[in-house]
C-alpha cells in the first residue's frame, strides 16, 4: 500500500482543480469549513476524533511518480494540471477544534484557509477521517459515561474494515476506553492492548479443564478465563480449581447478563475467589452497559456497537466553501442557496459560553473575521473560551496534535470538556443538542 | 504503513497461540468456519465480498522484524512463540464461497483447514474484511436491483474510513455498481472512476455562468454540470446556454427528486437538449432509488447509504472452530454449548439446490466429510450445484480470485447468482431469507 494519501480522494476534486487552473481561479484565497449540519442519531453532543490522523494524512498528501503515472494513463487531466499536482504540498493554514473536544451542529471542526485548489484537494480525505472517527468517539463517549468509571475495552476489530479497526481503537481510547484488542493500534498509537482466549481455545482441548490448565500455565493465574463455553457454573468452579483464588478474572460472553453476573459473583465469593474480577462481552452497547450499572461487573468489553458508532456509523459531516476572494482580492462570503441544504457562509470564530458554575451554556459562532476574531468573554457578558486552535500554519503541522502525544492530550481534553456539559448531555435518549448553537 | 497484515489482529489470537504452543496443542489439525448466524437487517440474501482482499491479506500475513520487535518489547509472548511467529506463513488450505456468490444463514463462507495456531491467527483479519465488504455488497446488490438497469455510481468515500472507502468501492462494483468516485479504487482495482464538480466549484466563481464556462472549457460539453447551487431552473437554462445541446448531463443534489427530475427533463427537452442526461445524488438509498423508478433519471450516485451498508454496517459474521483432531489424530466435531449462541460443529460441504426452472430452492449444508464431500444432484433428487471452491491449497493462493481478474469474475458471478434466486429475494422489506438453509 502506498504511503501517499493523495488518491484517497474523489475523482471530482481533481477535475475541479483542472478546470479552475484552466480558468485562472484556482489560486483564489478560499476558506473551507468541515462541520455537521446536525448531530446524527439525535445525539446530545458530538466528540471530535481523527484530527491527529488528518494532520498525518495532510503531510502525506503528495503526488509521487506512482500516483502521477496512473493519473496520466487515465487521461482525464491536462498536462499542466499533472505538473501542478507534482509540485503540490499543502502550504495553507488549518484551524480547528482540537481532538477530543465536543461539538454541536454547525461547529466549524476544521477550517482550511488556502488557495481553492489546495483546499478542495483535502475534502475527501478530511471527511473520511473525521466522519468515521468522530462517529466512533461519539458512541464511545456515551458508553464511557454509562460504564460509570468501570473500565471499557474496545474489541470490535472484526466488525469493521481492517484499517478502520485501528482508527476505531484510537477514537474509542480518546473517548474514555482503557484498552483495545487491536495490536496495530498498540503499535501505531501506543494504546494498551489486551485479551486472553476465545471459545475456540477451550474447544481445541479435550476438556475445559485442559484448556484452563494450558492457559494458566502460559499466562499465569492472573489471566482471564472464559467460562461460558459449556456450563457457566461448572466453568467457574473449574476455573477457580485450576487457577486458585488468585485467578485474575472470568469472562462471560453469553446469557442474561444481570442475572448471570450476580450468580457468578456469588459463586466466586463462595469459592473464596473474592478478588477475582468479572468481565462481560456479550454484544454490549451504551444501553446494555447502563443496564448493568447495579450488577457486580468489574469491566466491559465492547465490540460491534462501538466500531459502527452504535447506530450512527458516520457523522454526516460536510466540507463547504464558505468564503473566497474575488479578482480584486476582496473576501466574498458564499453559500449554496438551494432547497434543503442551507449552509452559513463566511469565516467564523467560536466561543463556548459558560455560566458562573462553569457549565457550558452555548456554542457561539461569530461570523466575519475568522479564527481568533471573536470578542472576549467580558464583551459577551459571560465566561467564554476560544475553541479554535491552529493545527497547520503555512503548511507546517503544529506540535501537540499528532502521534501518542496528541492522543494523550485528546483523551484528557475529552474528559474535561464532557464534564463541563449540562446534565442533559448524558441522556441516552434521542433529543436536542445539550447546548444551542448561536450565530452572532 | 506496514505492508504486513499480521498486527491487524486481536491480542488474544497471539496469547492463544502462545498457550497452545506451551500445551502442545497448537499443531492439532483444525477446521475453522466463517459464517453468519443470521442475515443482518433481515435481508433476503447476503452477497459475499472481500474474499480476494482476504487472500491478499493472508499472503501478507507475516511477522517481520518490525512486528516482532514491537511484540518482544510488549513482553506478553514467550521467546518460543516469537520464534514460531517469525517462521509463520499460512501453509494450510482454505475453501470458501467464491466472491460475488450469494449466501444465507449458516453458509460456510470461508473454511480454514490448518493447524489450530495457523487458523486462529487469521480470525480477526478474515472477519474484518468479510464483515465490512459483504455488508456493502449486500446493500449495493439491493440498490442495483432497485435501479432496474440504470447505472449506479458509488460516491460515499467521505462517509467511511479512508481505507474502508477503497474497499467499499470494490464491493459495490462487484454487486453491480458501474463506477466509483474513489481514485485509489481505480488505481488498486481498475474500477472506473468518475466525477466532475461540487457546489464549491460554482461558489468559487463570480457567477454560475462563469463556473459552467470554466468547467466546459476544461472538460468539454459532454461533462456533467451541477445545476442546483442557486435556482435549478435557471441553472439548467444556463447549463444548456453554455454547453449547448450536446451537454452530457446535469446533476441534481437536492430537492424533492421525483418532482424536480420531471421538471428538469421537460425543461431540457424544451431547450432542445433531448440527449442530455439527468443524474441524481441526494442521499439516495435502495428505497429512494426504487421510488425514482418511474422518473426520467438516467443514472444514480449513491453515497453514505452504500458505504455504511444501508442500516447494516457489518454482517455479524463469526469465525468458529468446528472440528479438530485429538492426540490420536481422530477428528472431533466441536461447538460451543452455552445459552444463546449455538453453532453447528463438524466439517461441512454445501450444495445449492434448484427446481426444474433453475430457481434456487435451498442451501443444503452436509455435515461430515467437509468440502467436496457432499452427494451429487442425482442422489439428492434435485438439480444441485457445489458452492465451495478451493481458495488456498497448502498455502498457495489459487488463481482467479485476486486482483482485477477476481473482481471481474465476482461481478459476473454476482449477476448470475442473484438472477437464480426466487422473486422474493428482491423484496426490500425485512423478512426471512429467500431460500432456507437445510442441514443434512
């Protein structure tokens, strides 16, 4: 697989560059905005994820010989355009919501300021990454809250594309999960990985006892034994017999969990395995996790539902031209006018407003001067925080947003920002955004 | 990004290998089966996709120094296990449903025959690829039928992870789509790519007329002009004035499509642009495509809904050990016994049964002898076709399943196999599978 991200792009981005170069409009200064018109799934808030990955993708967005040869062969671009692409690297500015931040309808999550041609090229890959990663993070954030402080592991690699799985592990970790089953996420991003054995391991052996003995011999008594291949009660008894009272945990992957978990806890305690933990992994989502709040579960493994965004596999974000210069160099706000997809033109800045107790009250979006141009809190008569940060300046990715460092910062930021939201944000029911978006 | 696929794997696959090597059970001959317990979304049939990609992934499933160094550093595997991984390449057999084939609950889509350790290692990546790609292909197949022969283009790259987008383009093409917007899918797989311009291109220019003139100058009058940035009627008039009656097509991306499309068709005809086609792209899915059956639409562009599987972003397939040998080398059928996730143990072969008119009547799954072991049609009293084919033999990928050749064969196979299904298969309502799965 090529390390270039330049062809992870829609065909029409290149034909637009081609036509704009031909018309002499490709160099017009432009502002593109990436935002969601609404919160998919009637979520109360969204969680930004993928920003660090996007910045990596922008750095690798180069047309090398491999890409150019294929494009030349395809024959849909003029020679002048191919030359332009050969020289291309993004030299503009990108402002945005830092990763882990929460967002609302209209929040300008990524603002690209560059020539039209430079900005339009980034559209597809920016949307691919932010739409997918934010959908996972938004679902994961709800699950983190539902788990009420108990650890959650992301185990859904098998239920999404093999590279999306790596990104999903990263997004879930930012939104509060503690670990992942995905090894590549461990290698690429330093996320803790975990797992012990599947039912196949038990079935491989001549008896459940043989399987447990094999596992404990290799992984030690602190391992997690999967006890529901045959009969759960017998499985728990055998597990404690084999591993002793120091058995780390038992995993339950089937059955009516609130009842089964309570029975297993009682049995473990009766057997003296009072410090042995219980982890559950049976098609969980934020609702079933919440339903286990009162059960003696110690940790959760969540698979399918987190990697597919728990009913909302994509956030429906769009990437729109909101302002550009004319031939005289003056800025013109632009927006599509047709029927059902109205956008708000113009460069924007954002302040999140807070009440005196520090609870967020509104997402205030200021039209006009662009990032950094909004009034300060005192002028607004409220406590206010500037949300947008510079991510790229003159083509240079700003420090702190990529790699493991960016992930750690994003995870902490997510924790802080969610804690500032009003209580209604934690509702798992469909409804209005937790705070209103106000255009000023 | 590494070209190895070995870490696109769950942590527990490696701890199982570790424990089984330690216990002396890693080399037991084993049969793993990949199948769906039910058809997600109550679809009437599933479409197998991803098989060619899986075979590529198996070929690249190698632990090189880069992977081994990271695993060694993580410290959760014994030195003996790391040595075993260093030597690993898959040397077993894989049988399966060829790509593009239709499937039903229980259909053994991939059957891996190898040592336990070899087979278990492939679990995660096999499921990631088949679950995601088949979800897209199954949705795309429904849309292809709903379009009733009119061309469909996949344009959803922005609404799924950037690499899943490439795989989705491939899966949709196999299931009957004609083209994709995704350039990497064009380069990697030879799928036709297409696209012309977005609203941003119109907004970049001082007027819609300027934008159309720029586009026609660069791309010629046979291009597709997007006419709904401001007022659709005026947009169509300007488009024909600029490009002439040879205008290739107009694209409509908003509004109440059946009404708007009819109005645009009348207007184009009135303007003499009788050969100008109409393409529509407004958040379509199989239902809205079907609702446009009587409208004068010439082609469809489908985005979000196809790449996220139209409500079913993953197929819920699982990968289970169904048989293994004991110490004496005898085969033992195995299956998890617990509460709600019963599997059918044993090696299997499959015949699809047909009535005298060539309409499929049942998916007959024979327990016992494994692939190739089922009775012939005459013994079954029905016309019957062997469904399983060898995909890998002694570690060697069999020809015809990978690359562009595999895709072309899969696309043709999909067309043939869907045509053999009873009419109820084409229902877009939720319901039972089009044919029953019978275990014999």
